[in-house]
C-alpha cells in the first residue's frame, strides 16, 4: 500500500519535468484509468461537460466550457485559450470566405473559427476518426 501511494505521488512529480512523459502520463495512463472508472472516453466526458454548462447555440459558452473542463477537470489535446486568442486574431484579420480544418478532435478550434466567420463563409473540416467527427457535430 505504501509503495502504491508513493508511486501515485512520485510519478506525477517526475512527469511534470519531462515533456514526453507528460504526454504519456495524460494520454496513456490517466486516460485509460478514467476510461475504465467512468466507462466513458475523454471526448465523451468533455461533451458531457459542454452539454451540462454551455448554452446551446452560444459558441462563446461552448469555448468557455471546454476551456474550463481542460483547465480544471481533465487535460485534453486542443488549442486552448492562449493559442485560441492567436487563432481568433488571425481569423479576424484574414476574414476568410473558406476555411479548411484538418482534424477536429472535439471541435474546439472549429467552434472558435466558425464564430468569427462572415455569414456566408464555409468551414470544411476533415476528420479521420469517425468518433471525433460525430462528437464535433454534437459539440457544435
């Protein structure tokens, strides 16, 4: 019991100082434990948080809900609020008529981009993983 407790304390402490280990810790170890305990995947948990706290049809509340989930509940691979502000400024400056997004994961960047596009602009997203594509439609 002491060994397990020590390992659970020591592993995160070591991992935080090594970038590659951080990714392995979050994407392999923690995610698999949470998937088993909650009987859901990280994207499903993120969707649940968005459905619980965001206002339907309000893209800013969707972005805020995802930011809160990733900051306070569980790490998820997305642009995040800091890089998201850079993305926002580029989209606003360029004001594109068409945007091609390669990969969507949970739809965070999709929502950030779409909320800034002019009314008749097109946003085309290509997603290889059908589970992520389905989730993105539910997020939006």
